[in-house]
């Protein structure tokens, strides 16, 4: 298996805006939230300056860039300055993450489940990476080597191939109530509680019009929300509890993120133009 992407060192959502972000995670957030829409490239100095606003040191940023180049997320690209661009692999991952963060794809559910039966991974580390990646792709563990999701992930085969894990998959129709199956496979009570804490932490405080402060606030907000991708499988409404807390939290996130975007984007533009 493979690491499902930068940022997975966090075990769960961070609540509020006092968020400690690793350089690698912050860099991935920066490209996904701001830079992909601007061509997917930035000079090193801009990345250092922007992440410096988040309290991340220049050496940590440069180390994170080097690591992401080795992992195939970024590639050197000389333009008007020395910089780095997202790779095709990173662009695909960021597009998938963006669709989940902003819920831009409303896919109808046909009522069937995608079941993945694994051959046992050769060692404990491989099994851990397998579980981590499957959970990120939205699969829940039904049995020790059996996972399921409401829809097949297009990344499944590639993810399995990186550690040589063999599997079989098929579609299955449940005889029974989908909410009962979901309650058995996923801990939705804990997830709902996390969503309620997130919504309460955002509150209704006035939005900062200072570009740098707005960038810091939006970065913390998006990072905290993005971490739900590692715990929320993206289940269809038919399988979720009624009055799902995640829907309320999503409305809170959308409102706050939209309010912060113009001044935060101004700070990004300032650094892309050479810095304040």
C-alpha cells in the first residue's frame, strides 16, 4: 500500500483554529486551496513566506518540498523564478480531495456496496498502510480482511499495487437496513460528536479583513475540515442517521470559508508577486 497523501500524520480532525500543522500538510493544503487554481506552481520564496505566516520555519518548508518531490507530489519547474509545480498525480489527488471537501459531486447511490476481500498482507506495517489507505478511500472494515464502501474508488487498484497487496472485489446488495450495517462498520457517534465540536468552534466571530490573518484563519479552517476526509467515509444520505451533524457542520464550513477567501487570496497574491 501507499501513504494516502500528505497530512495523514494527523489521527483525526483538529477542532477550532489553534491547529498545529506540519509543514508537509500545510504545503499540500496551500497547493490544494490556493495554488492549483492559479496554475499549480509557486516559487519557493512564496511557499516559505506563506507558510511562515503559519509559524512554519523556512528549513521545515524546504524539507517538506524535497520530501514531496521524492514522493511524486511536486516537481521542479523553472519559470520567472525557481519553483515547484504539482504533478499529474498530485493534481488528481487534489481534485478528488477538493470534491470531497466542497462536496461538488452529488452522486446518486444505487443501493449496492463495493466489497473488497484482501489476501493477507505480508507484514504488520503493510497491513497498517493497507488499513489507512482503505479508510481514506472511504472503505470500512466489515471483517479482518473484508472492507466495503457505497461506491468503488478509482484509486483502489493503484493503492493496492504499491505494496503488492492482492484483492478481489465485487458489488453486493444488502438484505436489510443500510443504517444498521453502517452502525456496525463505522463509529458514526464519534464522528457526529466531532462535527458538532467543529461547528461550535467556528462560531460567528467577525471575519478578519487583514489579508495575512485571514489567510491564517482560512488555513486553519480548511486543514481542520480536510482532516474529516480521514474519518468520514462519505456515506450516502440513505445510509446516514437522520438529521446528520455533518450536514450542519458542512454549512458552517462553507459559510466561513467563503467569507475568508477574498482577503486570504489577497495575501497569496502578494507573495506570488514577490512578497509584502
